[in-house]
C-alpha cells in the first residue's frame, strides 16, 4: 500500500573493529498521502460525557472520526458527535509498521506534517496526535514532561494557512501510554520498548472531538512523513565475518625447536 516507502542503509555490511561488530545505520520512511493509506473507520479509544472521562459518552455507534476527503495535495479528517460528548480515536497508517525484534532496535523517530483549519461552516478544527500501538497499548508523542502529560496537538486552529511541524530525534521516553481516561492525557511513566526485544509498532494518527452541544470538527493535512532510524540486526553472513575476523586477530603461537 506504500509505493513511496524508502529503505536506505548507510552501509552494506557490518564493520569489524577488534572483536566488536559495528552495525550499519538504516532508515525506513513512510509518506502517507492518500485515503487508501489510512484506516478510515478509525478506532474509538475513549467516549465520555465529560472531558475528564466521566459519564457515559455518545458511544461508538453515533460518534465518528473519519479521513473522508482527498483533494489534490491534502486530506481531511472529519470528527462528529451528535450531542454533548467527548471522544478520542486512532487511525492506523496502513503499511506503516515496524517490528524491532525482526528488524533491529529503534534509535529515533522523525515526524513531519502540515496542518490547517479549513473552517468548514464555522466549525472548529480537530487536533492530530502522532503515535503508535504496541503490545495492545496506544502511545502518543508529548512535548511535556511529568507523570501525566498531554499528547502534543498538531493543529493550526483558526488559520486556513498550512503550518509545518517537524519533530525529529524522538526517543521512547517522549511517548506516553494513553490510558483512555482523559481525552488527551498520557502517562509518561509508561513508555514503549524501542529495543530489539520490543514488539511491533503500528503507527497511528490520533484525533479528538468534543463539545457541550455536539458538532463536527475538521482538519486538513498534507506532507506527512514518518522516518524510523534503527540499527539492523546483523545478517548471518556478517556474524560469520565477525567470527572469521576474530580468528584472524588471535595471536600466533611460535614453534619452539
């Protein structure tokens, strides 16, 4: 689904230094820019009557978030609740998944996106959150610190001009688990696992809608890019080369007469 996916490797083989193997750096890039590259149905991860998660919300059957419109060089997310209610959603970026246990430990993640407020019929915009699911949990990027923090909102509220965002070098500690208690709050004490033993990351865009009387929110976005920088697991040939290199560096025993 991702014809524009780019996989680039800095080196083609492990470099042997003494008895250690220095793995090459590698990156993989996704540039989702069509409706076909999003789970347009979305997944509801919170519904409630109140912003703090209390009360029975409108329910998944009557509230929705949907990337519904694709026009040249932009996409639109539309969120709707029929009456008072608050809801948070995720949309899988189809094809944008990374498994550290199969590919290698993640060093960092870069994310970029342009967003604007289309001001459709005077409605407010909806924020976009960037994150992923791992091990059944949702993690969102947050620029805040502390045990509880808010997910970072990619939005340009009140402006129909596109604003560009670039967040580079994101490590596991800047992503917090979304407990589903408050519409935009994450627990930054619970972080994902970027190591080579970590589970698969499925990248998602999160969205939010809520008001005291119901309504629809829209946000346009374009030029989205996700880049994962990782250290590949050495290929068997590289491991064999490492063993050979180690043998070649063993001291030679002199023959005595």
